[in-house]
């Protein structure tokens, strides 16, 4: 996860900082190519669901990067949906991010 800074470029887009957090996760891809309409009006055809067991701070302006088994960068995207998974006592046990 590449954290974004609080500064913006000339176009008003958030500038990525050099702060990166590396975590292990489980990624499942949308193989049905279902069209999903998100809150900003964008139509997404292909998504990936990422489950992270660690609870880390993440925002919609951060970049999610994932690599293959050889360490090559596969994709870099911003989160479309961020959610938390709870156990029966109400404690957060995992983070779910859809990109």
C-alpha cells in the first residue's frame, strides 16, 4: 500500500508519498466481468477483492500495488471499496479492499 500525502498536484490529484506498507494478503479476482457502478459514477468491469489480516489505516486516495511470485509489479489501483470484517465480539479481524 502506497500512502498518499496531504498535498495535491496542479490538477488537484493527491500526490503519492514515499511511505509504503507491505502486507501479505489474499486476492480473488472477479472472473465474471460483472459491471459495477461505484459512488463516483465510474463503471468498473473487472475487480479484485483483497483480504488483509492486519488492520492498517487506508484511505481511498492510497494506491494498492500487488506483485507476482517473482516480485514484478502486476497492477497499481486506488480502492473502490474499503470494509472491515468483525468477529462475534465486535473486534476487527481483517480488512477487505475492493480495487
